[in-house]
C-alpha cells in the first residue's frame, strides 16, 4: 500500500490540529501531544470538536474581531463571498466556506484561524523536539492523539518509528474504531497505548458516539493478545447519566482483567472546557453543564477500581 | 448563561483562604499563631527614627575622624541609648524600634536632603495599601533635627552632583537641581542604599562570639609595624573593637530588661521564659553559642546590628542556615534538649521578627520602586558542601517546613539545586512550592559553581556560595563589592532606537544618541545597529555612574560590623565600604542590571523584522504613525504587531534576537574593563522596576500601549509564550546562553495553575521540570501556583484575601498590598495550562 519514497519522513504528511507541549495527562512524564484531524466517532461530549472533521476548518472568534469599520481584510480576501463583516463583528457562512484559509492569512487580530495544518513527519518532530530536554528526565516523550490518530496509519507509523529512532518514548491515544490492520500497522512502534471504553452497550454506544463498539472491543482484544510488549492504559471518560455507573466500570474491568499488559485503568471525569470551541467552528454544543459526574460518584467508582484491580488502578 | 468559574484544583494556600483558616497548615503552635495575628493586624508600618536621631547625634561630634571609627562610635551611641523592649510571647528578642509591629529604619546619611519633601509625599499617601505612617512628632524630628544637619551632606545629593553631565542628564533629566526624581531611562539605585545585597558571616559570631573578634583585632593592633598603618589600619581595628563593645552593650541591656521583667511577671511559664531570655542574652553574642536557641538569638542580634549599621538593598541576608546551625541543632536534639517542633517554633519566631522590619526609603519617589514593602532576607538551604557532597541535612527540612504554615513571605527561602540533589529534598521543595506561596525559589548550582570558577575562585569556595538578595549570590568571605550598579531599561533603549534618541513621555527630550530616522533604514541590520548603539551608550553611562559611586562612598560610609565578619577585610585591616575594590584577594564583581523589557525589546524587534522587512505587511510610516498615537485609530497595525512571532515559543530566529541583545551588553562590558582590570557582570533582574520602566516607555512595536509594564527578568512578555513552560524555558536558555564569564544571574518567573500539578503525579512532574531546568544551567526559577480566578477575587475583595502571598520578583509579597498596576501584571503572567 505504501510505495517506496512516499512514506519518507519529509514527504508523508497529515493534517495536524495542534501540538501541545507540557502535556501532562496523556501518558507518563512530561510529553508533547500531537493532535491529528479527523475522527471515526462523534461523541456528543467531545471536548476537541475541531479535531472531528478530516478537513481544514475555519474557526471564527468573534471576541477578537476588530470589525469592518477599521478592518474588513477577510471579506476582501475571500474568493467565495463566505464572510460577512459588520462594523464590529464577523460571521462565516459555513455553506459557502471552502476552507481555503485565505481570510485567516490576512486577519490582523487572528479572529479567523484555521484548524488543521498539513505537516510532514519531519516538521512535526522538529516541533516536538523543541523541548526534548524535558522528556528524558520525566520518562516522557511523544503522544499521538486526535481525532483518531489511527485513521492515518501510514503517517502514524512513520512518525512514531522516527520518534523512536531519535530516542523518544512513544504513546498513542485511540478510541479504537478503525480497521484492525490500521491498528496492527502502528502498534509495533508504540510503547504505551491509551484507549477509551465509552459505553458497554453497543446500541447506547451508537446513540452517543455514532458507532457501536463491537469492532472496537475486538480490536482491543487482538491488540492485548498480539502485542504483549506494549503497555496498555484503559480509560473511561465518565459522563454523568451516560456511563458513570458500576455496571459499565465492572464490564470494562472484566474485559481487561485477563490481560497483564493492560497496566492501568483510569477514570477521567468529564469536563465542559471544550464547550467554547463548538461555537468557534459553527457547531452546536448540546451537553450544556450536564455530564459532569458528581464527586461522590467518581470517588465511589475509583474506590471500586482500587478494590478490584489494586495496583492497576491509576493514581489520578 | 453565566459560565461557571472553572477551577479544577486549588493550592494549599487557596484552600486555607477559602476556608478562613489562620494558617496554611495546622502544625503550628498557638504562640506562633498569636504573634502572626498581631503582626498582621498591627496596622500600617511606621518609620522608626530612633536610630537616625542617635546616629546623627554621634556623627556630628566626630567630624574629621576616620570614617570607620565615626561609624563605630555612632553604633555604640545607638547601642547605649536606643529603647530596648520585649513583647508578649517573644522568644527571640531585640528590635531597633520601640513598638510591636511593622517599622522601617530611616538612614538620613543616604538621602537626608530628600526627607522633608518626602514627608509631605508620604503623608499625602496615607490610606493606600502601601502607605507608611509618619506621626506629627516624626515630622517634627525630621524637620528640626535630621534635615538641618543632613541637607547637602547626604550621599544621594552628592552622588547626583558628582556625575558627569551626560550621565547625570540621562538619570535625573534637564533640571540640575533635581536629585530625587529619576527619569527611568536608566535607574541609579546607589543613593537608595549603603550596600547592595550582602550576607554577613553570622556563623563567625556564633562560633567565637564577639570575644574572639575583639581579641583578633587587639592582636592585629599589636602586630601593626608600618608607619602608615596608623592612617588606615589602626583606626579600622579600633573601630572593630568599639563595634564589638557596642553589640555587647546592646545585648546586655536586653539581658537586664528580661531579668527585670521576669521579676515582675506573674505568669509562671512566661517568668521562666523571660529568665531564660535573660540568661541567653547575658551569654551571647559576647561568647560562643552553646545551644541552638543561643545560636538563633545571636544570629538575630547579628541581623539587627547589621540593619542598624547600614541599609542593604533587599535587606541583610542569612546565608546557609542549614549548614552553620546544624551542629547546634544536632547536638541539642541528640542530648534531648530540643525537639524538631521546638526548633520549628524558634525559626517561626525569627521569621516573625523579620517580617516586622520593612525597607522604607524616605524619599519622594520611594513608592515607585519596590512594591509590597519588599525585603528579602534570603535563607539558603540545600546545595553541596565545599567537598562537593550533597549538603542537605535534617535542618534543611526543618527550615523548609517552618516556612510553610504561615501566610507570609518571610524569610525569602532559596533552595540550592544541583545534579545530585536527592529525590527526597526535591520532593519536599516541590510540595512546598505547590502550597502556592511562591516559596522557595530555586537556584542552580550547575550555573553558579561554573560561574564562580570562571572568575578564578577555587572549587571548594565556589561550592559554598550563599543565595543573597533577590536572586544573586555571595561567597561570603571572598566577595567584596558592596556598590550596586545602575540599571538598563530595555524599553527606553528600544524607544530611543526608534525615535532618534528621544523619549516621548519625558517631554520628547533626547536622552540617547542620534541614530537616524528608522524610515531611512533599508534593512533590519540598520535597525539593529541603531538599537545596539543606544544600548551601548546606556551601558557607558551606567558604568560611569558606578565608578562615581565607588569613588564617593568612602567619604560617606563605613561598615565596621560587616567588615569585622569578613575574613579578607580583617586580614587587610580595611573597611569594606572604603576599599571594596582594593582588598587583597577580594572578588569584586561590579554589576550592571537589566531591570525591565528584555522580552519587550525582543518582541518589538521581531515584529519589525517580520512585518516590515520579511513579510512587508507594514511600512515604517504605518507602524511609527500608529505608535505615535498610542495605537488610536491604528488597531489593525497593533493587532498585526500583537500577533507577530514572539519570544518564548521556541522560534529560533526570535530567540536569537534575545541572544544578540544579551551578547551586545556582555561584549561591551568585556571590551571595557575597569582600570584595575576587573570585569563587570550583567544580571537581568526586575525587582519591580519593570513597572516604573514601563511608565516612561511609549507604545512599543510588540503591540504594547504606552505606560504599560514591560516584561520582567528574562521572561517572555506577559501571556505571549503560549507553547507551554517547557518551550518557554528552552527559549530563555537559548536567548541567554552566552558562554561568557561576565554572565550574571537571570530571573525567571513561571505561573502554573494548581490543576496542572495536582496530586502526587503533579509533584513528580514539577520535580522533573526542575531537574530539566537544572540541566539547562539556567540560574534561577520561581513559581506562582495559583488560579487566575483567585487573584481576580482578591482584587474585588481585598479584605478577605489580605493574607494572599504571591511571588513578585526575587521575593514574595502580599497581593493586596500591591498597586493596581502590579496586580494586573501578576495576573497577566502566563498561566501554563496543559
């Protein structure tokens, strides 16, 4: 599938949403996390909505706009007539916008900004290596996330392989909803795989995330069995009234229990910090303040995991 | 919908504030809590004039005599006559004022000419959070006793008069009579203090007592042979003996007072305490300390006497307390006379004593410099021994823990970190930092030891440095420089490069060189040449000011107490204030300081390079026009500037501008050694001068508005380093990595949200961050770990948050005592989120 030359680090590209330095929740130590664009799920609580679409997307932050009286550079630059500027504000006609990004290039206050920049493996690593002195001390390194990073397996494999060659520890963060051969292709280059269990019931999983979980669970099982040297960290994003119940947590524990290479189970209470980003890209945030689990619930479930799994319960 | 306040986690200090608890931690005695509450509720600080009056009484009777002897006699006069008082609950006694509460000692020999106008300014300022009380009686004393003698005799006036005209002009402006109001284009701090940061060898006093020092001086007197010795050395040694007597007299008066109070005390427990105080003060500091308690009492007398002798910029420092106090602690604990809790309580009594002393300069402009009444009597813990082993011991932990419970910023605790610092110590330090009080600051052995080695110091000596002052350091028996340097305002340098030497806010007068109209610059290199010329010109004036101050000081000051605790001064029989440069074997590191706008200048030059020369998005006319009107009507231009590439984000060419600025100054200093061949070091430390430095800097090409604060230390501009702390730190390392022996100490502030460092995983992350900083060989690092929301709440409701401690520069202060501008600056510092 990957012809020679095409997968050289200088040519292979992916659409990158963001590279986050001093990442502290995505694997061991101090890390840099690379977020790729495009996801095969659409969880209603997603806190990175800008990473869902596989195409570049225009973000419009009206608070930063200085208005058409002074400026208006954006609408002049737009070839599609998709931007409406008023005396003190700006709006994007999402139907017309083709994501070319010309408006963002000329916007002085960066009220208009593109999510998604095509970068080569070499470029991504150059950015990641800016603060590499911190990785060694901390056992940290590179985490590849998304979106769903395994949707671009060629890039992912090449990036992680090159990172390892440069002495960096590698981790990926996945929701598992990809063809098995994508996952199998990348795992040989991975030290730690962080992976989500969103809901237990396939129907409910489809309702909340847009796809059922059968392929996901099958992928996880094959990964545990086929890659004993990889350290797996299971995670449950806890959403109140959706999956913050004993039954789901038990189901996950039962699923991972037989596999010693699933080293940890983390419970991640939902937060709504991503809500603001929905508006920026013209999407709708449906969760409101709902979803944040009660502190007591979280404590109870953590205690359950602690009792049942002992050392495998994550400290957080 | 009102967005809920998003606070994921709170620091220990925030929790204590929200819960209304008296202390951040509970392991603190009722006595300490009572003392703490009394200090915090004693009202605004007052000026304490007793020392000034007694000093003046003595000094006017000794005119014409050698200065060290005059100073010693004045100290004896003070010791014999100053009020002695002991207050309820005190265990460590001695104070230069006669009330319990905050005081500032006044030094009329520094700036006595400015005191009369200052009184008016201070009295007009009553009611502000940083106001100082001056009573009518104080005013009378100043007007009738102090001012008449010191007018025209004080150092500040004579310093300004003695400057070469261009160097005077750049500091004091066009009016030749003005010696008080500085322009801010450069800052001359020589007139504010007798000495820059200083750490006396308190340990010497504890070990041998005054007795040993007096004997040494007597023996040296006998050994004097040369006929010229009677001119300098004999009076110096006589001054040492008089100073020893003076301190002994003062301590004895405390012994007598405690004894009398014990006799009258009805409470049995307090009576025993007073009797013990009497016994201790009758023994130390005349004799060697026999116990931990005696050592602490002698140490406190030593600090106080240093303050009575002179004003040290930032206050007298304490040295490596965990090293020199350890033998006393170990022995008492082993012999069952002391517990760890009792040791912590004694330390807390000492910190509470320190917290009452403030540095107040009675000059009309005093309010503008340091905010929050900063003083930083730095205590050093950790590091390595002279043998190169890790130096931490049980007392390092006792000291660290003793500073954690109380919401106050004293002492200024500094932890020395090195490559081999044990995990246990680093963990304890990280946990303390996470309390959120900004303490301790951390200082890097891996920077400072090579720094000293490059100045020709032995490995053994270099390893024994003490952190001193804000972020500086001292080899306490080797370094001899007491004269502070003047300071660069990088904002003004930049403005002068863009405005042909003129400074807009200062009447558009020309303070710098005529370096050409930027509109005629065809390339970035031409702009850089203009900037470089302006910077070199400013440094030239600063060097001249330093030389004038050093020449003038021996005629105005002496420091027999500091000198008698310094090995080299005693060997040479010379007073440090008279012969700092000339003391044989002394390391005399003359300094130039950069106090504000290092990041502002980098970002401004980067914006011009990017927008005008590289991308050609702007013309000079557009940029200069918008800046001329402080961006009014020029919002597009300002937004372009704000969004140009910024320092602190790992962009190599931007960081390289910082390196070029740093290197320019260092190269210039290296090319112009002092006549004795000694070099000058450059330190980039803000105190809080980046605020007044910003006040005189008009709009800058980084998008900043006129008058706003500049960047501080070598930190990036506020909120502009958006790639996280790791990238930010890497940029700072790159911008200042000039491998030059002149390279001095640089300050770094970091702000984290508590959520980022929550739990044990967070502590480990902070430890890892510090380890990497250590390996990058940066000199200094300090943190504010606090939620932005807490700071905003404190602004709205200062009464509730009156105890909130934040990190300012090389020191901490109460947030609500800062001016609004400084508060805004603290809030704007980047909060590192993940």
